[in-house]
C-alpha cells in the first residue's frame, strides 16, 4: 500500500501527538544516533567513497594567481607529461567559484579571471600527489587588468542591490524628517570583514558515470537544488544524476551550492571514463568556494528624550564579484526587531574582484546585528537607560513594517530571564570601573532574532508489521542532528522505540526536502515526517475501524477504546508506506514569524595588552517547541562560538593591492579555539508556536549567532570604555584607548 | 607534493652524510616541513628520517642540561628539571602551537621552523626568502605578525618560535654534527642570521649539518616569566612575547635576561636593555627606559606598527610582575 498525503498549513494546529507525547521521546536530549559512526570512521564522507577502487583517478584544481584579467592561454603541455597525469582539463564551462543557493548554475569561467584563486582547470592523475605536483606545471597566461579589491575605496561605486533574500530597500514613513526632528540621535558606521565558513570537511566530490548516468558523492546541503545546478552545468537531465550526501562534515552555508569540485570531477570522469575524486585543500576552500561579504553599515537611530524610537535607518554596502548579485541582507532583523514609525533599511552592492560572496550562517543577521545591537547599546548609553530597558521601551506590538501580528515573540521574557540568571544588576554602572589586577571587567547584552523560514518538504515512511519503520527524504544532516530529530518525530507519532526507526537522508532518489539552510530544516523536513507519520496512523485507525484521533500509538501498539493491539496483529505482515508533503500556507503569510533570544556576556580586557577574554556567555532562546534539547543546545553553542569569532578574531584578510585572500589557512584565519571559549550557558525557554508549523516549532539553528558578537563587544566597552566599530575587535584597535 | 627519496638513517653520522647531498632535508616531527612540501615551498629531493636516532634523552651535563634534538616539545615542557630550573622554557613551549603539534614537534626542529609570513606561504606572491630576488609583498602588505627589528629592505619575516626565545634568554647552545663527522657548538646568535641581502638563509648551518642536542647552562634561578600576546588565546603565533629571568638581591636586579619573540627576524635579545637594568633598583621609570632602549631602532611597516606601543607596555608589565615593583 502506497499513499500520498499533503498538508498545507492554513490554520494553527491544535493539540498533536507531540503534545500528548505518549512515547515520551520528543524534546528529549537524545544523543545523535549517527555520532558513533562518525567518531569511529564508519560514516563515509564524499571523498571516502569508492575507497580502494583502483579505477579511481584524482583531480587537483589549478587556481588563478592573479585577481583580474582575461585568460590568453592555458599551457598544459608540461603538466600532461608529468608522471601519472591522465589529463589536464581546461573547460571554460567550469565554475569560477561555488554556486549560490538557488537553482542557477554557478557562474562559468568564460575566459576570464574575476578573482584571485579562481579555478582555471583541473589536473587528473593516478594519485592525488601526482595531480597536485603536476598542477604547478600548468602555465596560465593572463592579460591582467586593474582589479577592484577594496570595499572602502569602492563604496561610492556601489549600486542598489537586486532584491534577493529580502527586499534591498524597505522603508516606511519619512526617515529623514523624523531623524532631523528627533530629540536624541545616534549616527554611527560599523565595518565587518569578509569571513569564511571554515567547515571541518573541505569541499570534496567523487564522480562516477555509468553510461549517461552520473552518480555524485557530494557534501552539499540542498540535494534537489544541487542536482538541478549540476544538471544545468553539465547540460544533462536531472533524472540522469544521482547525488548522495548522507554525511556532511559541516556546511555553515558554504556548501549550499555546488562547488568547482563536483563540476570538475563530473567533467573529468566523463572524459576519462573513470571515477574521479576531487578534494579542495584548505587553502583552496578559502579561495575558490565562497565567503561572507565584508560590509559597511551605517546605523542611525532617532528617539524621544525618554527613549522611544521615532526614526531608524540601517544602510549597508556589501560586495560581490562581477555578475554575482547576492547581497548580505544585514537589515533582515532591523525590519522587525524594534518599534519606530519612520524606517529606512537599504542595501547596496559594490562589484569587487573578490571571491563570490554568498550565504554564511545566518546571512544578514550574523553581521547585521553586530551593527544594530552595538548601536542600540550606544544609544542606550546616550539616553542614560539600561540596554534592556531601552529595548523594552521599543518592543513593538505588531510587525512595525507591515502591521502583521507576530506568531509568537518572547524577546522580553528572554531578556528578563537572562538578566536574572546572569545577575545583570551587578553590571558595572560606568565603563572601565571594575578591575581585577591587570584585567578590566565588563558586561554586555544584545538581543537575538532570526526570521523563521519554512519550505515545502516531503518524506516517506514505511511501517512494517514487525514494528520497524523507515523514514526517507533527501533532507541532509550537516552535523546538526537532523537524523535524530526526524527519528524522534516519527517514533513519537508512531509510538515506537527510537531504535525501531531508521532514517535515510541525503539521497536524491528520495522524496524532496528543502535541505539544510536558513534554519528551516528541522521544521520543514520535520513537518513532512509529521504529515507522513499521521498518514500512517490514519491507515492504522482505518484498519481498526476507529478515528485517527481516537488512537494512541505507544510501544509498538495502537490503543483505541481501551483496547491495545500490537502492530503485528494490525498489519499482519503488510507494510504501510505513506509519503507526506508539508506546504507552508496562510499562517505563514498572515503572521510575522521569528525566533528570539537574548545574549549576556562578561569579558575581561587586559589593561596592558588589550587582549579580550570572554569569561561568561549566556544565551536565552525561545524558538517554539524544541525537538531535541541536546541538539538544539549544541546549535546554540555553535552560534555563540561563531559570535565570539566574529567579535574578536575572524577576518578573511584581503590584500587590496592584488585581491589575494592572505590568511587562507586555519593557522591564520582565526576561528575561536577552546581556550577562547568559556563554559557556555544556553537556556531554552518553553514555547509553543502552533502558527509556525505543525510541530509548533521555529528555526533555532542560526538564532544564537544573531547578535551574540555585539554582546561581546558591548561588554568590551563596559569593561574598558573603548567602542571599536571596526570588527573584529583585535587588541591593536583597543590598545590606543587603554589607560597608560 | 614533489616526489622525493626517503631514507632512514641508522646513526647520526650516516644521517649527516646522506643529508649533505643536494636538496636533502632532515625530517623529524615534520610539523612545518610537510606543510611546506605540500605547497612546494620546500621541494627536497631526499628526506632523511632521523626519528629513530638515539637523540631523545635529557641528561644533566656541565651543571646544566643536555637535551637531545629529538625530545618532543611536550616531553621537554613536562620534564621535572626543566619545570624546576628553566621554568621560562617550559612556559614558552606550552605557549606554542597546540597539544597535538607539541606531541610531534621536536627540540631541534623547533629551532628550524620557517617564518609564518603569509607571503612566504603563498607561491603566487613575491617573497625574497622563498624565491631570492623576487621582491617582498609583505613590506607594504598584510604584515601584522612580522618583524619590527632586525629587518632589511629585502625581508621583514619574523621568527615564529616561542621555544627559541626562551632558549635565547637562557644562553642555550646547539650542538651539531657535520657531514664530515666533526661537531661544533653554536650560540643562538651564531645559529641564526639576520635577513640582510640573503633572507633565503635562516641559519648558518651547513648542508647536512644536524642539530644533535641543545645545552642549557647551569640554572639562573630568579623569577622566570614567558609572556606571549597573540590574536587568540591559544594556537596563534606571538604578536609580541617576552622571556624574562630576573633575580633581585638586596633591592637590585642582579640577574637580568630578556629575550623577545614576534618583534625580531630572529629570537631577539639586546644586551643594552639588560645592561640598563642590571644592578639597578627596579622602578617604573627604569622599566620604561628599558623599553625605549629595546625599541629605539624598531620600525613598523603599517599593519604591524602597533607592535611598538604594545611592546612598550608589555615589557614593563613583565618587569613589574618579575620584581613586584610597580611604581
């Protein structure tokens, strides 16, 4: 029996099996069930497939050593003669960087060099080291031209961005007049540098052709989109591609679109008639995939004397490579986070000869809220208000832009709970007023918000007579815990022990899900599992001759009208298969949906050196129903650590003379290490949002990164009185403001 | 990576003999060399594996210690005698790299690690150290971690070792074995070279010359401090560092040893700084004067200008900590 069931969310959900929780699994802090496979090396990543197959050849990308120009010629003759080399493939159709997370193919080389480190061609050899060695023999002759590498120098050349992840311009009322008439005003500009995702697993792909059918083992976050991108690039039908991404070693947005590794692997494998593997080196990941854009952000706030915002502007300039139109949507949260009648949120894009800028964890908020939440702190000080009180006074009743009701919004409860737990009342009242030996101590806070995104998603569930069930979808798990939460949802609804539920992910043959990105994965894919599982329950109810609502599923049995019947007795050897599809509906359009939180940070700034140490960091978050307390908390830890990096250490440095991304390895691109991270605290406030999804949950994956870096830098200001507006706050920027 | 021949030496003499061939390199921990080989900054034709040589002991000798060249950074830092008598060395080692790297990295290799200048690692950039005569992109580029003392117009690369800074403060000497079987001892200023016109040569070692041991003179006592300032709390090279051994008797600084990392093209030491302090009563004014002497010839190159005011604060702070005198 195979069945399809579709659920469109036009009304809020009532009480569900997740509320009654007969099996008691939902929300529990269960360990990720694939964890032991990963730590013991039994979960093969993209590059590890076809291990030991002597037929496999290895590719190595040749990258551009200049920043801008036209490719005159590519001399492959010396490389072709090198030991073990099978081919040097220079295909103008090859991508110049990764693809954006949409259905477009990645931008092709087309004879041009648009950024330093751009892929030019691929060398394929019998071994990896042979390919890497021969790659140095390829002579790329480029007619160079003067490139533009510096955002600050190009700020006046920026043009209005095309609408993308959000409208490029969102305005309301008359900002200029309101700002001019405001009793208290703040006008400050912040800059943030380019950043790199720096996932543990470097981008890799293994490609294998059987006739005209391609199997690609990849590392991509959005399987169905990625198959489409690859099909367009290779000029073949989507139906000829099978993509397998069951295990992904971190993505953070850097693997939303296909990268040069999979395209060149597929092209090379087709030409050679052999499977081909390509893994980027760490240096290549930094130079040839994508980055988060650098930004210049001007924030203006006008208020009444008592701190009511009357005018709010957030004007941003971001960068991208020529022809790439994605802009970092820094103002996403500025649209709805605070009240104010007159608003102006704009984004401009400067064309630079730098690597593609694309989505990186919480695109928009992650760096936008560094500026907004820092500015809120500056304004609170100007007004003589506690930063929490200033935010409370500007808490909007409804979405301040278009008046829609919030589906749920717990910003104020998060701030209050955090203040209590963190002992915020003990915050030094004046900057640079608390000292412990060489260390100046300060506390800062910031709000967190992340717009909730929800996507159509499908999943299939097969329940067999022995009480075992298989959940299948092309959803991915990038290390977030997707496998486990989908298992929990299915096991909860079907009343099964968790080990009876097998989850299959990351295979393009399976029903389509939206993949991992934008914090939408858990609720989109989870809702489709919910719908499919309810479809299975309906079939069981039908067999029992009762209404689905009268059945309780528990411990491999169905209980109805005081009678408990084992599944084996109901199914009698039959397997029920239902494909469930979830579609966002009217509730998504009629309300404004976002997750909220508050961050509290204590830092110590060394009065001699300007070094900052984060001593305490608390995030209180409210994101609707939490599906797994442990994986949700871990996501928040990750966001907090990203925030520490954004605030203090992470900067992809551009040599503005040549466009070289100078610090292209993990020794010099400084993500926080353990010693930079104190004991982190995360509190998940109980919340249920029946408008947001059938699961009553909202996105949490990216929530904690939003604003957290500003909590760190606000604490730095409180500690030492230095307000640096140029992120990251490295010690050289703090030094001049320290006491002698 | 370029293909290379791999030979395992049976004893130190054999190792030195094999390594005297053209384009040979010793390999021990490989924590720097292998990275450089992958990007073909180093392209040895022969690797001489010395990891099985009997150079792994720390023994008492000449009133001090003789440390085998293959003692790992972890073992050296943890050695009871080092922790007791040469605390500054133990602290410097633990301030370097990461636990995993220190488990592999050796004493001899640590001395010979190459600079971390970003342009030295980027083969599309110009670098006189990597490719003599090609130019220096670091000079007006991203030189945040590079040197302000001992530079030349050819090269401003800083020496990255923490261990060697402490060794310099302690007057350590390296023992070497040449390919002809002879041995010699070198102080660190004899081992290292300033870049001058030949930045491609980091040291005065001859082809095939193997560091076999390090000699530490008898313990100095005093208060020993290694202070490292960096861009994150661990696993980052020094922006500036100070290795200090300060002995105060009757209110005067009778023992003064100061060496500096992050600021020099070699592990840095300046006799004039020590002379200014030795025999004097500690005071804030004197500490400031010491910093002025140290930095008198310092030259920033833009991105690393901050090292001058930073060191001007850090050296006095170290001296305050060592002497307990803050006024």
